[in-house]
């Protein structure tokens, strides 16, 4: 599968793990990485460092939109965790000069019905591409998204991070007819990557594996709880191995008006809906799949 990864790598560890999973998966032909939201310069450097450590300097990296579409919400950054990898393994090449949105448009037009776009950050780049070139919506093979939440548990937030960061962008994307595979927060929190998994990755003697292990070890939730949820890798895994999850066809709306639930999502069952909503995961099988892939030697 030809894949473009659209990511806000450099904040939560799950983007790093998602990229590592993609790079360890022969089912995927990663043709490009696009960065979105806030410090896209840093994000691009982190992606380049990881790609080059894996021996994939052939994969171009593009910087995208740094601000939400309407700039109604303050930028959120929980910390520059991605700086840790750059301190030890600084990027040795530059990001491409072409804008990420233009790269997405050009790639889909050049490969109609062949490109899967995996979006694991705020949906600003995707929305901009859809607005600028509506023709690509019907030419995507798949649009894989980690985002949203089906709030069946009061401990879950009213709005998930990726959607809340740019609700208007999410509204554009989910109002489209793109073939979407959506993995929401209420499913991703059911799985964990742990300090034991970290040691399995660290046991592999390569700079790439050591860098991934360092990123996991430095992540605040790992330090505090000894585990964290691999949100974005589950979205990737749902594409690589659909048997790990079950889905239901839906349509969706994004709340862009409420002050309390801004960025919240509402799902409606629809047999002809364009969204395959992940509604269950085989947690043990997914966790084994993820760590087995991540600990593969180069």
C-alpha cells in the first residue's frame, strides 16, 4: 500500500511508535511524511532523524500548516519531547521545500485510488488539501484517522485531542465523502505499551531501536505510570491487519459551536456511511502484533 503519513510527531510518543510500526511493516510503501500543527520545523526534524536511522533517507518529509484553520483556539503543546532524539541523533538533511498540502494533492493526483493517507494529528493539512483540491477526495484509497471519541465512559473527555486542536478542519474532513477508517480514543485507551515492552525494543542493537526506546523511556506517562496507550499505532495496525479490530459503518458530525464540547463528535449508524468506525479491538493480539513488529532487527 502506498502511504503518506500526516503526523504531529514530537509531542506524544504514539506518533513515534506509529512511524516505527510503518517502517517495520512490509505491507506499507511509505512514500512521504507530512508534518502538521505547532512547531512543524521540529516535527520535520524528528521524522527525518527517525527515517534516516532506519535507513530510509529516501522518504521525503514536508512541513505543513502550523496553525488551526480559523485560529480560534490556542496552540497546545505538552512539551517538546521530540527534542530528546535530536540531541543524540540530529537530522542530517532538510525537509523538502514543497508545502505538505501541495505534496498531498500532487501525490494523490499522480496515483489515483492508490494512496492511503494516514492522519494521526490534527486534521488541518488534510482539510486544506480537500478545500484546495476537492477532486482528491474521491481519489484516495483510504483515509486512516486516529481521532474522536465515542463517549461511553464518563472518564473520557468530551473531545479528543486531535479533533479539539482544529475542530473546523475536522468538520471539513468528516463532512466529506472520503473513505475513512477512524480509530477513536475510547478504543485506543484499551491497550498499553509498558516498560517491559520498552526493554524488548532496547534489547535490539541498533541506533534506531535505541532512539525509539529512549523516546518511550522519556515520555512522562511512562515515567509516572510505567505504561501509556499506543493510540496512533492502533490506527496504523487497523490498516495493516484489519482482523485486529471490528468496525461499523457510520457518518459523523463535529461540534464546532459548543463552548463546552467543542470538538466533540456525534456518530450515526449508516450502512452506506463513508466512515468505518473501529468499535472493538483484540487488545492482546494488537499489543503482541505491535511489539513483535517494533522489536524486529533492521
